[in-house]
C-alpha cells in the first residue's frame, strides 16, 4: 500500500466487526485516507481512532444502504445485507468493464431481529445486468443446510437461564464476550429475568449504537460525532 498510496482514494468498509476494522488505526498512523461506511460501522471506527489519538484526524463519510460513492470512473454501491452485527452491506462495484460484487460477511436471514431482510432483489438486478466477478463470504460454505436466524440466539439464552430453576439465585452468569448484535443484549437480559437471574450489563456497545443514531446532525456536531455529511446518491 505504501508504494501505491497516491492511487488510493479511500477505504470502504462493509461492517464493524473487529477483523474488518481492527487494523485501521495502525494503517492510518502511516497514511491517511477517507473512510466510507454505514453509521454504526463508523461509530465503532471512531471509537478506535480515539484510543489511538487519531480523533478528528480522519474523514469518516456516512453512506446509507442504497447509496453510491464515486471514485473517478468507478462507483461503489452499498447494498443492505444481514449479518450478526447491524448496518452491514455488500458492495456493488461498477467499473467501465462491468460489475464486481463484494458480498462482505452476510447471511440470508428471513426473520432478522433488526431491520429488513437482505436486499436480494438488488443483487438479482446486478446479476441480470452481468457480473464480472463475485467476491463472496464463504464461511461454513462447506457445510450442508443453512445458517439459523439470529432470532434463535435469544431462545438459546432463555433456555439456558431457565435450566437454573429454583436455584437460579445462587448462580452467577459471566459473559466473557458480549453478543455482537445489540438486540441480543436485550434478549439475553429478558431471558435472564425470566429465569430469575440478576445481572449487570457492560453498555459500551450500546454507547456505540447511540452515537451511530445520527443523520442530519452528522458532521455538524464535531465534539460528539466528527462524521461528515452523507456523500452518496441513491440508486433508485
């Protein structure tokens, strides 16, 4: 990247999981590029930049699903997908020679716990138009069947806590890692309450979600969000 940094116009993110954004502060300390992503993704990135002393030094550009950003002759369209974290997208990359589709991490979840189902219709339209290459998430692709909906996570928590029965008040539940999806925090606590458990919640992820709830305020409140105004145009 150092040899080609003058040719790089920006970094486009599909979602906010650690394995996708964790290396950004180390890269941005050496070279600075504008970052493009959805609200929650950029809220998570913004927190990492603060930890590394890069607060306010990097342009964070909010792009909504359905939006398109232009890089010269190449455009990048954000396409809504479902994943175990909200605000995930696939990328429809339009080049002078045709489309390249990068799915990001995704699952086809017909009953998502937040938001709409993955935009299969738009992906179908791109397929009909012709795709030069599909860069696809292949996690568990070798396994038969399909990935269950995120809704089963809440049911699993409820069943787990109910197993404690009348002795539940003598037990302490320790979570070494919070659920990646904010709705799972609520469903976990509901299940804990139904099973007679008490617990305290580490609310950092909820703070990220709160900071991501910005639209027309983005970019006008630099002390709080430091996000630039949405720069994309809608495809439809």
